C-alpha cells in the first residue's frame, strides 16, 4: 500500500472533465502501484479514513493519473477543493460484479442482453454503477426498467437519459 498526501483539486475548463473534483496521482506513485502501466486501472485503499474500492485511475499523460472524487467520496472524507488528503492506494485486482438484479432482468429480455453484451466492460459497469447508486429501492427498480427497455431498443446510455428527460418535460 502506497501512502502520500495531496491537495483536492477541481478542473475549471477541461472539456468533459469541466467541474470535476479530483486528486492527482503523480507518475512516480502510479509506477509504484502498477509498474509500466499507462492505461486506466482500478485501485483500492483509503482517502483519509474513507475506504474506496474498484476506483479508476484515469491517465493524463506521461505516467500521471487522476482519481475523480464523486459525491460519496467527498461526503465520506468531508473535504472539498483545496483541502489536504492522506491517500493510501494499491491495485485492486478484484473483478467488478455487475448488479445481480439488473443482470437477472436482462436475462428475461434477450434482445437487451444481446445488445448489452456487445458493449465494452467499462460501458457495462457504467450501467451497473448507475443502478447501484440509486438511493431508494423504487429508484433502483425504475433505473433497471429504463435500462432494460432502452437496451432492447439498442439505445445508448445518453440517448436513454435524454429520452427520459424529454418525457418529463412534456
């Protein structure tokens, strides 16, 4: 486990990353975690006392990576942009398991499952994590239904969300 201290940062204008809160993982630290790797990989550890797992390191060039801090991480650490953070990291070699309820519903809809399986693992994880991030059982159920229905129609994630937004605005 590698331990270091860093400052929480936030992108002002950085394309799709605009507004992201993140921490820097310098090239020398990333090299100690997973030598020679220049592509995204998963880590686990702690941000101060807040445990993390299956968190992606995003490459930014020259061996340098970032870890985006989502709302749960910010709340868990109780810290915002500019605060110091003690970081403990190691490679997370555990395989991510897709949400079981979602997979069970996909199995009942062959067209949705077939389209879902054509997508990359990161795309599949994105759906699963979106479903798991629901705060209530009702929201989780709604998201599973939306995902299965949209996948059966061969819709991409963004298309699905835009369609739902447009339906709400009618």
